[in-house]
């Protein structure tokens, strides 16, 4: 099949910007849908020093933009994506063929209005959609090229702040000295918090949605189920499945199914499926007897076509490691001391993965340093996934907050 | 190793009571800890017709008793066990070497006082501790012996009412015409409800704890994760792993880990582990970095030593199928019409698997038929597992309820 090149009209010039393949060689290509695509990206030959102390020889950041950067370069909004999402926020996803994950939110006249704002979304460090990750060729740990084979599980464990540092390279490359806003939900919200803590002068407004300042023991436990399921798959081959020509599909599917349950509320599952039997003929222990089961199995099997197991391991672990207070001697407010950033915190009432109490704790820490903070709990029965869905209250709130900030920032 | 025979002092005489091996042949024995034990049991050659319409050629029920049956045979309490528990409620478990699962509740002077009551606990139909289940030799579906091989996944899908029917055979065999009480938590509570619905005249008092009248879509989904993980294990061999000399240990461990998270509350996990790193040296995606992970892995690996994967499939599915209202044209109260049984419903405030609202719905249905019902929500932060743990409020409540019922039953 012909490789499809996703190159934006406003692709940056200079540097080594271009269409980097997301994987090092065709021999490794066990994922045609992932492999046939070359993502718009920029490579930073200076590399990046990570929280773990290791240095990546070079870093490629794959990204997409929507709208137009104004002359003052003051209207840029960075979107930070969640665990299994990617840079294709507001256009058809080239891997899945589906609409962008935030099409409902981003576009002309939409709450994040691309007629007013220049919207940037990049694939996170450790990802599998063009940014440096476990599929990238390895180095020897001291910044020299190594075997040229993919890192696999040897990829240095990145953190959420590391993801933000990679995004910062991109923002600098685009010549943007201050982001008008950084917005993201779930792990995207963690990145927003890390942006506000690491680069307060570069963030005019921050919108962490359905997130927390640390990953809870329960959430770590759910991630660990997924990792164990992947590691238990006989096709995992200790992370070297690419060179074996296979993928740990069933393990990855179980991981996805587990995570998916945590993304939806009990109410949403009950409304959608209840106890609807789809296979009332005869009873059996295996097989999709209930509608909710075939739905979950579909979620699992479609996921393995678009995501890489080693990236799943790396990114879930990055989320688990996130603990902003711990990085500041256990005092969360210290992360935001003196901040001038305007915050909008949003939680959803039925989100049991990142419950409202965790957003409230962030609001409290921001209040302790007299930050400018708004906090809204949106009433919703859609669970954690609500931030991606049609929630008019959330959309109105975000639209209004951005309009207010635009006035304060002199954007209008 | 010598086979250990667990035969109670008060083992029933007559019938074909005795020590039946839990599995058909040594060649199938891939589970030494499960296999080396012969459980006290009674075999009913008349078999049992199941909800699915199939008939089991014969049924063996493994059970244990504590205390002494009085002359009037009026002081018997049946305990119904939860998903992965067994008949060893109040004594050392011969497989695990650990105390009985309800040692804290059952014994001389304890809330379920074996100096007053004769306590019976049997392994459920479909189980792996001596009662007929997937490890039993198969028949041909019309009630004739077949290959003599274990059923495996061909074991007819049993239901919670089927479990109760098997228990009823045992109770009749013991010459008990009316149980003073039937008590159980979680799936045990479902059995209690089924007892009250199927045999109201045989149940003086019923105590369904931390349970529901149907299994929710979310709970079905969690079970489905476990079943998928087992089916994905290369050592599952479509349920014929015994004859291959292997066990789907990693899949079963993932299933157990998933279930275990649902048994504990977020508060309990946070209190016990928080975000305690146990392996702060170096970051990696796999390996037990957080204390909660090694705890989960321990839960998973110890479980595979004491439980059989096919039984796990069968029993989780039986729970999923439970829907007492559906069995009565969608009207839950119809299940209890005219009941004279005295009910005590107990829920735990932090139980998110079987939340209080589900017990409240049962109480409402019982009120609709003017049943004698008490309902207590115990304040606890221990989650679903609270019914097995030291919860003084629960223990006081149950002790008091049984004492009151004993008066009404003329037991004192």
C-alpha cells in the first residue's frame, strides 16, 4: 500500500521537520495500520534529558495544528491528549478512519474556536503515533546510537513532566513564547498541571479536566492488571514481539477492556446495556452472552489495531508515577507558588476514576497560593469519558472561560 | 503424599456419604494442592435437573458442619459461600492452610454461635472443592455416563438457583425440614435470596449480606475481563488443560487481580498502600514498582494454587445470570409474595461492587409484600470485603438478629 503522508498546510519549516516514519524498519512492521502512515513531525537532534537521568539521543515529536497562528503568536492553545489518544484531535484519524477525538470541541465556531485560536496537539513522548517511543531505534544509554533495533521494553521510563518537556521543544520550535492556554483531560490534565508547574510564565491559562495531581492506588492497580495481561500474553516475547512478527493482541485487548470499564459510569453501562442478553439460546460460561460483553470485546479487539503494547506499558507507568506534590516535598501548593496562570478545573460527578474530590484538592492547593482558579463539577452520568462526549455544561463553561481569558490577554 | 481425609465427627451416615475425590483421575491432577485432598461429601445418585434443562447424572455435595444439631433439628444455619470461597468456613482450610473464611464470625460464643446453632456450609455446584463441577466426570447430556473425562467447559452452565437446589438435597439428606437461618455474603447473598424465593417454608430467617437481586452490567463487565484473560492464556486449551498437564495460571491470576480490586475500597487501598514505592531504584514499566502491585500479584499467584479456572468461568457466569426479578416477570416483590421468612439485609457504605442502593431495592420489594425485614447499612471503609472482616457493627447486628429470631422460633 502507498504510504499516506499527513503533512499540515502550516507545517513548520527548518529544523528537521518532516514526515518521520513512526517505526524504524519494515521488518518490524507487525501493525500495518500503524505502520503505513507517516506522521507530520519534527526531530530535535539535541535530544532530551529525562527525569530518570537517561538522555534520549534525539527526540521526534509528531503533531497536528488547526487554525492560524496570529502575527503576535499569542493565540496558541496546546491540547494534551489522554492515555490512548493521539495528535489527531480535530480531523479524521488516519489509523482508525474515525473523527478526531475532540472534533466535538475543536473547530470553527466550536468551544475551542479555530477561527480565533491556533490549536496544537502532539503525540506524547512514549507514544506510538510518530513521537519517540518504544518503537523508535534505541541508543546505548549514553547518547550514542546502538543496535538500531526498536527500544521495546528497554525504552527509558518517561514521566508526565518528560512528556511536557518534549512538547516544550515543539512550542519553542514553533516560535511561541507563551501559550494562551493548555487544555487536557485525564492524563492530558496531568500534563496541563505539569506545564503550569514547570513553565508558569509560558502558560496564560490552564484547563486540567477530569484529572488528579497524583495517580491513586486504585488507579495504579487497574493499570497493573493491564500490564500483567500484556506480559502474560505468549506473543509478548518480553517486549520484542516486533522482531518475532507477532503482537500480544489478546493481552492488550484485556488491558483495554479493563481500562474501558473504568472510563464509563455504572449508570452509563446500565443505560446502554443493562442485563440485555444477546445470546439467550443456551447458557455457556464463555462467549458473549450479554450485550455488554460483546461491546467490551469489540473495544478490546479494535484497540489492538491502533495501539502498541510497549507504548501502553510505558504510558500507563508514566501516569502511575505522576505525583506533583511529591515533586515539591509533599506540598502540592508549592508547585504553583507565585503562579499568574488562570486555572479552570473541571470534574464530572459520575467519574469514579478521577473523582471530583481529586480536582477539589487541586483547587484547594491553588487557593493556598492565591491563584486565579475556577472550579466546576459538571453533573453527568457518563463517567470519566464525559470529557470527550457531548456535555453542554462543560462546553459552555470552557467557551466562556476562554473568552474571558482572551479579554484579559488582550487577544480581542 | 498421603491423601488427607477431611471427615467431620458428625459426618452423616447412610446414603453414599463419604470422602469423594474431587477429580476423576490422577492423570488429570495438575493441581496437587487441590488434588491431594478428599473432601467430606455426600453423593445423590438421583442427580439434579438444572435451570438450563440439562440433567446431571449424579450430584456430589461436599460440606462441613460445626456445632450440634438438636433433637428437633431446628437449630440449623446454612452458610452460603461467595465466588471463590468454599465449605471450610470455621476451621483451617486444608488447601491453603489458612483459617476458615468466617472464623471471625462462626464458633463458640461468636455471633454465629456453634454452642447454640448447628452450622452447615457446602461447596457450591460448579465449584472445585469436592462438589460436582467442571472437574467431575462428564455424562452424555441425557443422564448416561460418557467418556469419564472431566467436563471442562462442557459442564452445563449452572445458576444460583441450581446451587440452592443442590444444597436442598443436602439439607433433606441431613433430615432438616426447616433451616433456622440461611446466611451469606456476595454470591452467598444471592443464594440466600434464591433460598427464600424457592423454599420459603424451609427458611425461618434469611440474611443476605452485601449482595443484589441481579448482577449489574458493570459487574458482568468485570467478570468478563477475567474470563477473557483465562481464555487468552495459551495453557487454557479450550478448557482441557488438565489433560495437557498444565494450568492457565497467568490468565487466572489476572482474573483474580481484577476481581480483587473490586472487593476493596479506594480508601482501603489508599490506606494500605497509598503510592508507596517499593522499588524506587530505577523506573521501569514492568515489575512491581508500587507496593500495591506486588500485593495484587501475590493475590493472583496464590489464588491459582487453590482455584480451578473452569470453575471460575462457570461460577462467575452463574452470578452474571442471577436476576431474581426476571424469574418473576420482572417484579422482584413477586419472588417473596406471602413469605413468612424474617429478613436481615446488610450492606456496607464503601462497597462499590454491591452498593447499598441494591440492598435498598431488595428491602423495598420485601416491604411491598409486607415482609418482616430489617435493613442495616454498616459504615465501613473496607469495601465489599467488609463482610469477611472485623466489622463490629455488622457482628453485633447479626448476633442480635439471630437471638431475636431464636426467641420467635422457640429455640430458647
